[in-house]
């Protein structure tokens, strides 16, 4: 996964670090169907899903019901659109662009998963997510070094004393009271897509050869495991 952010959001320190770790864990397990694939510290830092709670509490843990049955290739990009904080309560809006990742079909070509949903819409494959978090009560005595490196996943617990309290996908919740401006955020994600609409629609319609979906290195990635 490759990350970007609005000006003023540091991807390597602070709130972006547990946010990246949580979001990547959620997407990874969604594809593999195995909760064991979450990053170190996830099980401690993330509150259990609450089927009787508010919308953002329903699916704080990843959905393992429909994993991909074929290997995914290409590059998924995410963008931190906004981070709002009031005392210890933090709300982050994350854009996800997964139209540039694909799985093989039966003819040796590659297709974007779920492309049957809306092949004519160039905005397919763009999602907006709301993540709510509780910041640590006290700053850590030994802050993590900047979280950047050659690895696609962290080797250690990077959640620190942050707590993940909520997770919403605008595609599923629409007019959730706790996200009244969700449609505006989704439109902002569309405006910031890394590729023009014509290219996105071309990719989504498929099928395509493997080279249409280059797998690029993770950015900013995670530090290598200490020896």
C-alpha cells in the first residue's frame, strides 16, 4: 500500500502511524480472511466490534467472510484527507483507491475485483473511510522513530497507547448521523484520485494484461526488523 496525505499530516509520526497500521490490517485481513494477519498490537489496541452499538462500532474488526480466492496484484493507494482532534478524541478520514489492484481471471488476464458492480463509473474503486481513535493519555517516554522503511508491514507493535474506537465505510453507511458530511468527503477523495477519470474507467472495465497493474513498493513503508 502507498500512502499520501494532505499538507500538515506527517505520515511517519503521531496519529498517522497507528492509523496506517490499523487501516492496512483491516484491508489485509479483508483479502486473506485470516485475523492472524493483523499487525502486532492490533488485538490490544482495537476495541471489539459491537453489533448493538453506533454504526462505527459495528465492524471495528475486519470482515473475514469473503476473502479473495486468487492472489491480488497491483498497488492500492490511500490518502489521509483530514485529521480532527478534540481533547483525546481523534477522527480521521481516509481515502482508498483500489482500482489499480487486480486478480487473475480464468483466461490469464487480470480484472479489478468487484468490477461487475459499476463498470461505467470511473469513480468505482474509490472509497472514503472514517476512523475514530482515542489518543494516549500521556505521551510515550520513548517515542517511536519515524516509521518509514523497506518493509510492507511493521515488525513491532506501532499502535503505542492509541485505541481504535470506530471504523466506517461510506459506501455501506451513507447517511450515518456520526458522519454527516460523508458524501462531501467521498467527493473530496474522488477529486484527489491519483489518476484521471478516463484512465480509471479503462482499468475498471478490463480485462487487462498483467503489466496494467504494476506492483509498486510500499510507501512510506515500515522500518526493517532489528537484527
